[in-house]
């Protein structure tokens, strides 16, 4: 067991645990404020989930107007909006430009680095942090506290450290192989910190496909479809986009956009019904007219392909979800094409999710800076706090904002200690 050498008493010092976007941002604010920062992370390098998320194109933030952007955070809008007030989507872009990385707005309104990659941004950011004196300690897994000191498991044995302020930015419980494993939950719970259960967000869902349908259509994309669900209050929600049929259910961007509502219905009722609009660009009257158009000797499947372009996985879904009588009734078939019911029975495991909800409740915090009521001088940031958002740059922007808020809160705390 070793103890980290302490800096002089006159020097202000902070420890950040977690090297994702929130932790790195807290370290930036603290180091820019003249604080010596030591950042610990359990992984061999920082930003591993950040880098993996950027492999398909690093979506940093979104260009929509601020009110619409803030509305993406649902029930926690007010709390997250306070973070965004200190670091808005436009300020995120300006910050990235300050790192020497240009950005552009895609056709969907999403904002990307010009080269679409996360690695150059992360390299530039880490260079600046090191220039500011941030010291990085990799392969240090936080184990909790012992007699007022932080305990870390390292390749060389246990290590103890302590500082005047601590920022925890340990992520949620998705993608455990990249460091977000939720192992911090019992450590905070035993200290009396109020927590909401960790749940999957931006995730796929399982249903009871027949073996025939699953074997034929698993992996097939459903492009330009609509998806509707009722939220917990019974309000109808509808989105248009695309998703993918999997061997056990459905996943993809359109599903992720409604995943919190689907998940909450399953948690409450044991299942959730979604309605798939197979032809969102056709109104119901047109679909009915085409379905009831005389088809002669053609089968209904051939008729639907000829008149409405329904084939492949869309045709398979109609056969899978409708009874023979429903499929043979033109009026009911036409209604199903515009609102095909699909029962979902469970979310996919949290470790498969893009992100997670739950974590440290805002009620456990003192103000928006993220300090824990139960642990003065300890701040939390990022996905380990109880908020959630869809994909599209919203997750990353809020993590940046919460990290900055925690960093500023820790600076204020250190100032009071002087």
C-alpha cells in the first residue's frame, strides 16, 4: 500500500475520479482556476467510451434552438438547463474550435467535428490539460473511502490519497468494458447518498418473435417508418425515422428516441405496446384506397408490393403481428399498415445500452454544482447523476455542462476553505 505524496499545505488540490467528458471538463475548470488536479481512472487510458461513441461519427451537440434542445431532457429539464446555461450548445462548439478542431452542422442538425473523428479532439484536449498541470493516474480503480482518504486499487497494490475537494465522474452502467460499470453505487449508498436505480436508456427491446420471422428478418432495417407509444401519463408520442429488427426484438435510432417511455411502461405494466407506421408518408385514406383496389388473382402480398411497395421485412411484420383474419380483412389490414401493434416485453440488458438513467438524485445535491449533501466537498458529474437524454449530441453536451458545474462548485468550495 502506498500513499500519494501530498502537495504543500498552501497549494489547493483536487482529485477527479473518472476520465470521461464530465471528469475531464471538471479537471479543466479546476486547473484553469489554479488548482492542482490529480485525475484517476480505472482504465488504461481516458475517454474510452468517448472514442468508441465517435467511431461512427463524433456527434458533439445539436444546432436546434435552445428551447427545443432543453426539452430533450424530459422530467429533469430544469436541472439540466441550469448546466446548459453555463455551457450552451453554441459554447460547446466555440470550445471545440478553441482546441483547433472545426465543426459543421449535418443535415439532421447534429454537430460534428469536420473530420467526424473523436481522437483528434481528445488528443488536443488532453494536451491542454497536461499543459495546465493535470496529472493522470491510469489503472487506478476507486474502492471508496478509508479514514477520510480515497482508496484505489492499482497494479502495484492499494493506494491512498486525499485532497481538499473531490469530483466523482464515474459514468452510469452501460458499456462496462469501457469503465462505466456502476460499481460506485454501493460506495455512495453506504454513505447515505440518495440514489435512483440505474436503468437502460437509448436501448433496444425484446419481443416474442416467431422462429420463422426471426430467422428470416433479423438484421433487416426498417427505413422511413413511424413509431408511436403512450407515455406514463397516457399521452401519445410519435417519431419518424428508422430502426432495425434484431433476433430478439427491435433497436436503432427511432427506438432509442422513445426508449425512456417504452422502458417506463414496461416497468409499470410488465409490457409496452408500440405502433409502427409502415408508410408514414401515405395518409390513411390513400392506404385504404390502395389496399381495397381490385387485385384480381394476385395474392395480397403481391398486391401490397405492387400498390404500396410493402415487401421484405415490412411484409413479414404484417404476417407476424396480424392474425389470418385481420390480414384478410382489407379495412383492418389498411389500419394496421398505419398503426401495427407490437408488444415489447423487456429492455435489453443495461450493459448493451448506449447510456443509462438513474443514479445520484438531484435531491441529494446542494444546488446545481453537484455537491453531495451527505459528503461535503465531494461533487458528482455526468451520467452518474439521475438525468437522461436521447442520442443526438444531448448526452455529451449535458456531460460537458455538468462537469463544468461540478468544477466551478469545487472551485467555490476550495475558495471557502482558504
